[in-house]
């Protein structure tokens, strides 16, 4: 008989630790209460720095687009210093490399009228075809300015400036390469792409082009 009352005492002890986790449950409840309160004040501060961030990005884009013109006058500095990209290619593959460069320019968002292509050796098939109808019709398309225009080195001096000029050093005498690169450098408003032998191109560019 004394064993019977001892058993409920053991159960009572077990109930004791069960009550402790209940107290533990009440402890985490106040923790989230102070948590959101300090988090609230930084929220008004976060939109503050984000607002000046977009103008900073715009300024960086403008600075990257016109970093050179800022020290000097913006007008003449931009066309005088186009970015130059060299695409290594053999004389036989220079025209194909130039065509690929034009395709990439158009895919990146450039309009066809922004691009002028100059060849140093054989003229581009489009130029040869259009010149077969006479120079008047050929230059009329140039003046329209709504499509990519192809010109031989001998005719490049007559071409007007365009934002992007691509030169295909596809053969021809050294004088033709000098003429083409000189005309391209003076007519490229933002970008000059030269496709050909890097050593030959560097020698011509180093000659004062």
C-alpha cells in the first residue's frame, strides 16, 4: 500500500520539468517584440541612401561616356578621340571579320546608318554592285544615311563622319592602308574598329594616323 502513493509523487516530478518548457515558451515571445522595434527606425534611413544611388549611377554612365570631353570642350574632343578596337585577321579574312563586327554592332543596338565600312584592298561586293549603277546613285545612298555604307580607301575621303567606322585591311598597297586609317580615324565619332594584321595596323597607326 505505501507503494501506491509513491507512484503519483513520481508523476508529479515529471510534471515539473514539463512546466519548465512552458516557461521557456513565454521567454521567446518578448524577444521578437523588441526585435521589430529597432528594425523599424533603419527603414526610413534605407530609402534615403537608395535615392541618391540612381543619380550616382547616371553620373557614372555620363562620365564614362564623356570622360575625355569634360577636361576639354565637349564638342571637338569627342570626335577627335574615338575608341580603337583591333580585330586580328589575315588580309583574306579581314572583310569577313569586318562583316561580323557590323553584325555585332547592329545586334547591340546600333542603327545601320551609324556604321561606315572602309576597305583597303578589293571593294566590298555591295559597293562594287552599287557603283555599277553610277556614282550618283552610289553617293545618294550615302547621303540618305539610313543604311551601312561601304567605301573603298580611294573614296573614303568623300564619306561623311559616322559614329562607328570599321576598316577592313584586306590587302592593297601600304598607301591605301594609311589613307583608309587616316580617313577612318578622322570620321569615327565614337568607335573605330580595324580588322587586319595587328603588326601592320600598329605600324600605320604609329606613323601618325
